[in-house]
C-alpha cells in the first residue's frame, strides 16, 4: 500500500530526477537509476566541492545501496559513504568525488 509520502517521493523523482549510472562495489554491471542531486550545504554548493547527496527510491535497487558503491552523475563519479533511508522507501545517498 502506497503512503502519501511514498507518492510524494515518486512525484519528486519524476519531476526533478535525472538518470544516474550506479555501480555496486561488489561487482556486477552498472545500471541506471533516477535520482535527485542535492547540494544543500556550503561544502556541497562550492564550485569545486567534492560532496553531493542523491535522493533515490530504494525500489530501484535490487539490494540496499552500500558504502563503496559508485555513482556517475553528469560525467563525474562519486563514491558512496553513507545511506540514510526514510520509512516511505526513499533514501539519501551521501557521496564524495571518486579518486
């Protein structure tokens, strides 16, 4: 059963989301997901900032995102260092530029 918050998550992803390439640290083929790139803090907004957060729907993953996974956003690859999920099936993935 869908909750109002789950429907809101879906609407946000549909309206503001873009396709991101996701790669598991454990291996396997990269796959596309839809996510909303968030840059809310001063560090994230800095022109040469190395941190971003990506809001996603966990249903788009076969298994929960993990630390060490990679995501490529607009040609820049990031490494996942934290995943915070919400009760409506969304998650905020905190990432740092890879390399």
